[in-house]
């Protein structure tokens, strides 16, 4: 995975770590970076060696400080819409990647940065992380999915307060309202996130992927449709070797050795 100017990526023992790397702009997302994310996530989807993806920001200060304000400040309405649609599509690609994606939020996750973290499946935050959707201070609403994913994560009232005020909240508050799963000391962020990735990796991968798809599909439809989807994928999993192995291991009182088949 090479040929990227604004992203670093490495794959080790099944875990891909993707680092947004524009430290001079606090890792703000310009169009070039969003195009690179699009390309990199296509590669990650195709790479069988990758089981879980971690997304983080370079340096200690920032995860992603939002969309690049200097780049978009003179956009026309049409350019603004196209910019939003581009990043929305890439974030949906991340959200719907068949493999689990965990955000390791190391610092500022503002605007598009908070939206990127929310497109990931799970968020682990450093104690130094700060979250917010400050767009209203710039005269715009969030445009990379924030008005939709934030209320789905923290509820309508809390989301509206964050969206209307543009206030920043610290990691403890983000944890309290359910925006992040866990808060850890800055020095432990990557190790804790990798340990979680590893734990997930050693479960039945097809089952994990099916859980992800069922949650994502189900939250956008009525309960009966979601339940019906679950019954189908539940049934299909009985056609996998992983199901046979998982249940044999239980009966034989040993650890399962899943193959993802
Ligand atoms: N776009 C472009 N450049 C940015 C940036 C952004 N979103 N955020 C920070 N930078 C740049 C700064 O301009 C500065 O560059 P220079 O050194 O060349 O001046 C550098 O990063 C360091 O930033 P600061 O000097 O401002 O650092 P600070 O510690 O004083 O403040 C901060 C940190 C509070 C995060 C502040 O930088 C800030 O408020 N940034 C903007 C946050 C924001 O509004 N994000 C939302 C963007 S809009 C959006 O994301 C729309 C959407 O829905 C997609």
C-alpha cells in the first residue's frame, strides 16, 4: 500500500493501521486526502491479509481537525455540494467495509474529523481527545454525515445541542453520552485499540462481518425488516466451516480455530 501523500498505512498480523498525515494542518481533510482514503479503503477491502482496520491521526494533537477550510472557503454552492457528496461516499465506504474499522482518536476530532470517527464501527479515545461539530461557527452545517450519524449515536437532543452550539466536548463527556466506547491514557491508545482489534480478529470473521452488516442494514429499516434480515444471515452462517468449527470447539471444550470460510 504505497503511493499515498497524506496517508500512512501499515499492515501487521492482520491489522491495518491507517494514519491521516497532514500534521501542519492538524490532519485536516483536503480533497486529495479524501481521494486517497477512497483508494486505500478499496485496497483494504481487497487485501485478504487485512482483518481489522484502525484509523488514527498523526502526531499527538489531532485526529482530524475537520475539512480543510482554506481549500473550501471560496467554493460555490455546486462545488460545496460535490465536496460533501464525495466525502459522504467515502465515509459510507468506510462504514460499510466488510471488515471492522476502529477509530483511535488521539486528539481533535472536529467537523469532518468527528464525522470520520463516527463512520468507523467503534471509537477508542485518548484522554486528550476533543470532539465537536463546529461548522455553524463557519456558517455551514456538517456535510460529511454529521447531522445523520451524530443523532443515531448520541440521540436527537444531545446531537442538536452539539450541532447548534458548535461546542467542543472532552473525551470523558464523549464517553458519557455514548460517542466513544472507551477512554484511555494517550500512551495506551494504540495498544488498547490493537488489543481490541486482535480480540475481534480471532472470532469467526464471517460472523463478525455478518454482525456488522446486520446492524448497519437494520438501523435504516423498520424492526421487522431488520429481524428478517438477521434470520437470513443467521441461517446462511450454518453453511460455513466457521460455524462447524465454533460449535465443535465448544462441545470438545477447546479453543476454536476459525478460518474465515
Ligand atoms: N482546515 C485547514 N487548516 C486547519 C484546520 C482546518 N480544519 N484546522 C487547523 N488548521 C491549521 C491552522 O490553520 C494552522 O495552520 P497555520 O499554522 O498555517 O496557521 C494549523 O492547522 C494549526 O492550527 P491552530 O494554530 O489553529 O492550532 P490551535 O491549537 O490554536 O487550535 C483548533 C486547534 C482548535 C483545532 C483550531 O485549529 C480549529 O478550530 N480548527 C478548525 C476546526 C474546525 O472548524 N473544523 C471544522 C471544519 S469544517 C468541516 O469539517 C465541514 C464538514 O462537515 C466536513
